[in-house]
């Protein structure tokens, strides 16, 4: 009897990064592997519906929690561990399982390679040579080969999220007659990736005048310092908006599928949208400055960036008080990019 080989994927965070790692899970599953995933508990709703043998989570960052999780991981007797995070912490956790560890040749933290048994060269972690989804898939294919399995042929890119099922959109006539829906995602955990409030106001004022669409803002209550000033200025400009602050992660795919246009900064919900909607019915546009859409853009969709417009080298810095690159992406540049699709969609 041949036992199914078991792999552990380590991707602790963040939301968008976990979305970008989901295609690896489905590639490995198509090769007949049994797969566990190690992550922070807060991202469980995004992973619970995935084809995992076991989801192992950290409820907090305490040493006690980490030790208990490490013991559980070691007891699982993995045939290989893939470190998709690329940090010293995750590389150490991977090594403590006792299984061979596969990681990036040039990970986020260079010292992590000292703990890897096998590496794959996908370029420097923050290079823009390829999208991170493609880099992750390279690790997946290498794992399949190292385990002596045959690479699956022509595996379609799959995220395994609920809204990947065929969209039940309105008929052509109903869609033509119904009020259009625009969703914006202005909040993110990186202050350097925020687009100026006045830019959002100018963009939404123009879009609302042209389309008479409903404007939706999706965020969390933690985003109030970012969103409340925007709401105040939109109210002054007489732009009505619908605020959504109580969505659970598993509710986002269906909501995004009901939109006609989604515009957002580089943030987790933008990547959930890209992973779950039908490109023929919804248009997505990302706004990028300190990060590159070539590497972390809404996969399969469009982005307007300082890198593209002005050859501004992405700094990939989280704590800049204000990255000047985001100010260079003026509202008229975003509107110009949208002009080719608004007539068809809005």
C-alpha cells in the first residue's frame, strides 16, 4: 500500500499574501498530495473551505502558543514543508518539524535560507520580475518534482474561494437597466500605500456624476482614521456612499461579484476580489505606489502605478509617513485608465 505524501504549507499572513498562496495549494492537491496549512487564526475563514487535511493556526504570538503549535506540527510527520513566508521565524518553524524544507533562494529575510534544505530561484523577494503567484507556483512545482511525483498537466489557476463558481449575474437586459455598483477599497495596513483622501473624493465625484452609480466603501472599524475623513469630504461634495464595515472574510467574494467596478489600493480585499470575480462582468483597477503591480497587482486585472507612469522604483517600505509615489498617481490618471471601460461597464 502506497501512503499519500503529506506537505505542510507555511503562510502565516497577511490577507493578500494568503490569497496569492491559494493556487499553490490547488496545484499540490492536483498532484495527489495531502496538505496541511499553518497560519494565524484570524485568516481561518479564508482557509476553512479549502481542500486541506488540517488547518493549524496560531491564536496569538505568545511563545507558549508557538511551542504548542510546533509540537503539533512535528507530530504530523511531514514529507516536506514549503515556507511561503520567507522569514527567519517561519523557516525555523519549518525546520523544527523535522521534515525537509523548501523555500525561496532569495527570501524576504536572507538568513532564512540557512534553514532550507532545498531552494528555488524566483529572483529577489521584492523584485518585479514576476507576480508572487507565479513565484509561489514555482515552489509548488519543485516540491512535486522533489517528492518524485509527476507534474500535473495544464492545471488551471484556482483559488478555491466560493465565488469561483459560475456567476449568477443578471440577464443582459436586467444588467443594462439596473443601477450600477462601484466599490472602493481605500484602506490598507501600510500607511505608505494610502491614496490621498482628496484624490478619492475627486475620483468618486467624477464617477458618480458620469454613471449615477451606487458608491460602496468596504473597510473595517479599525480603518476609521482613514475612512472617516473621506466620508466627511464626500458628504461635503454631496457624493452619497454606502459604508460596509461588518463584512466577514467569507462574505466578501459574493459581495464583490455584485459590483460592476472595484477600485482599491494594494490591500487584501482587492486580491480577494481578483480571485473571485468574473472579469467579463466586473472591472478591477488597483492604485499602486510603493509596491509593484507586476509583483502584487490584482492578478489578471489592471493597475495604475507610479512605477508604470513615472518609472518610480517601488520602495516596498511600510512605515513611510507618506510615500510621494502615491501622490504622483493623480485622479485624472486613474480616470484616464478607466475611460476605456466606463462606457461598457458603467
